C-alpha cells in the first residue's frame, strides 16, 4: 500500500527557544538578538543593547555562539553604563 511508512505529522516547525535566549539572525549578517516571542510565522528578536525589535523567519536563526553571546552582553553592559539601557 502506498504511503504506509509516510509520517502523518508533516509539521517540521523548529523548536521555539526560551524567552531571552540569544540567537543569531543569519539573514542579517549573524546579528545577535534576544528571543522575544512568536509573531505568526516569524520570531521576534530584540537587540541586546536595546533598540527596535525585528522579525525573522525561524529558518534563518541559530543559537548564538559563546563569543557572540559575550560580545552582545558586553555591548549591553556598555550601553547600560552610558545610561542608554536600564
């Protein structure tokens, strides 16, 4: 019989990360942002050092590398010391 071994679950949606997880957006040159939530088919990311959120397709997102996380957290601390972020 045809389709016997076919999976009935064709939804291959990626695992949704925890709020605040640091992710790299490969469609924007590996720009790092904090995961803020799901908006339809897109994921919302916010710049770590503050700024305007942006949306990206989940297929263009990967977990930020440790060096990218360190760089992003340092940028946030520097912005905080300048009074730009609370």
